[in-house]
C-alpha cells in the first residue's frame, strides 16, 4: 500500500509541477487541434470520394445511355427487329455488370416502368414505377438516391433514354458503395494513425522542450530549497546565459544571492563592530576605575614627596633622584590622564580655530625635542585655509600625538612634513614622516586601544585611538597610508566653519 501511495504522490507532484502542467496543456491542445484537423480532413476526403464516385457513375450512365439510344433509333428505322433489340439489351446489361464490379445490377425499363432487360434474369418483366423513375421521366434528367439492399449500401441512378422529347424508357444502375466505404475506412485509419504518430512525436518533443525550459527553474528551486541558514549563502551561482524571461529570472536570482551574501558580510561586520564596541565600553569602565584607583594614591605620593623635599639636603645625587622620581610621577599622571580621557564621552566645547596657528604653536613647544632628534620640518601651510569650528585643546592634543609619533619613528633623524589645504567644505591636514613606516599586518590594529609597536615604557597604545575618537567627535575623518621603510602619512579632514553647525558653542553630534 505504501509504494502505491508514493507512486500516486509522485504522479500528483509531477502533474502540479511546471513541466507536468506544460506537457498536459500542450498535449490537450495538440489533441484538440489534431482531432479537429483530422475530422475536417476525413470529412473533406469523404466528400471528394463520394463526388468522384458519382462522377464515375454518371459518366458510365452517359456512355451507356448514348449506346442504348442509338440501338433504339436503329429499332425505330427497322434496322433491327424487336427480338434482336431485346437480346442486345440483355447482353448489354449483363456485360455492364461484368466489366465493372461496382455495378451490382443494370436494367432497362420502358416508358411504363416495365423491365425489358435485366442483368438479373430472375427480375425480368418486373415493374419499377417509383418516385425516382417518375421524376427522371418527367424532368428528363438523371436521378440518384442512396439505399440499402440487404446489408449492402448502394447508389441507384435512373437516367432517361431519350433524344429531345422522344423517350424510349430509362436505364437504372445499382452502384455498390462497398469500395467507396472501404476507401473511406482506410482513409480514417490512416488519418488516425498519422494523428497518433504526430501526437506521440509532439509529446516527445514537448517533453524534451519542457525539460529544457524547466531545467533552470528546477535548478533555481533546488538552490532556494538548499538555503536554510546564512552559511548556505556561500555558494557559487553559474547559469547558462539566456535571452528570454528565464534568463532574466536567473539574473535576478544571481543578484539576489549576491545581495544576500553582501548583507551577510555586512551583518558579520556589524556583529564584529558591536562586539568591539562592547569591549570598548567595558574597557572604558575599566580604564576609568583603574585611573581613579591610581590617581588617589598618586596624589598622596606627590604631596608626601613635596613635603619630603623640604627636609632633604640639596646635593647632586639627591637632585638626580628627585628628577627621576618627578619624571616617573609625571609619566604616571600622563597615562592616567589618557585613560580618563579615553573613558569619558563628554561634550566638545568648540569655537572657530585657525589650524595653521595651532600647528605653529605646537612646533614652537616641541622645538627642543625636534632639534635634539635632528629632524627637519617641512611646512606646506595654505595661506587661504578657512577656520575650523573645533575644541582647540583636543585638536591640539591630536596634532601633538601625531608629531610625537613621527618623532619617535625617526630616531636617527628624518623629515617631518606638515601640510594644510582647502577642500570643498573642509580642511585637509597631513602629517608625513620618513620613519620606519607601519607593517601591513599591523595596519588593521593601529587604532585599537593599547595596541603599540613601541618598546615597553615608550608608549601606551592609546594615542591614536583617542585621536581618532576626537576627530570623529568633530564629524571628521582620520586616515593613514604607509609604506614599510619609507614612512607614514596621517591625514585629517575636518569640516570648515561654513559647514560645521554649533549650538550654544557645543558641536552638535
């Protein structure tokens, strides 16, 4: 029972499939067209066969009528006597049925309908005064009618034997329809066979075409059925190029898969970014807590140290120790300040600032360290640089971080190039050095907090992360380009005063 149900279910699925519907619809259409065409062809051929049979019968009757009227004329003029006439008529009717097998019987009747000669001798001198005989004698034209003699279908033709109005009687031929019916039967059988062959061949061709046309749709369906999760989207879609609607469907499906793949990749990036943001949030809380925990004892240590200095004698050794302790305390305080700055998300106090002046003041502040490291500074500051609405202290911190990083990358001297220029609605600031550059494998992580390639104690890994955060607070962009061994270029783009919007002196986020 189960196999039978599976078989029925398979048939049902095929019937409702695209291929099954196409084949069934085409088969029905071809069957109707073939049947209708076959019917009209058979009907037309039957009419032609019957018309041809009637023409042959009338031609036979016309020839026979001509010969019989001639012999009647000979009898009228006394060329032959009545007995010879009678013998000739009997011979003629018998010979007529022998020469043409379709003629069942032939008889000659006088004007009263009495049989004077018959190929069937048993029906000699019988009477045939029916309506067809009377109509033929009155109208002097051949009259035909179809009937049956026993089980045999026949055509009976009655034609008058006359010359003008002179009548000698009539000739009646009984014509068998067996040969005609046999021809029509063979024709019907041939047409039926042809229709069946055409139908079978058409179905085979339709099956092939349907399979060819439905193959792309089936492939698309299988692909769609095979997509159950995001991992299933990583498939390569290859189709044979088509110029029909199926080709458009394939192109649409390919586009959809690509969009889903892009969406999946964007989703993964969004998840990664969300995870990274969560890490940064947690790191912010951690940095804030650590900074406060360090700041409290650090403040006490500095106070105690200042008090201790009052009671310690000033000697060269003591001065060296004091300098080392103060330097260490300043470094610790700077690290704590960076941690606190990284953990805070405060509003940015803004005002119009001339960036060229900010850069000049920064270089003046760092002049000693720059000269000490034998670094040459090349300035390319635009004279027509518009003002930028920003937090002066924070932008100054960003510029300082970039200059310090450039100086640390050029331990044995080099060239520091600082340039500014105008863009449409923005200012571009570039810091380029000729230092060691950034390795390609480190490039994705340079803005991560606490990531650093410097030696222990030289950097905290927060400078670039904090700097980028400050630039993004100002609706700016921060990019980097580097070639290992040839240096790096950090570029900042900030909106100028014409595009920045302020509200009560605070940059609107």
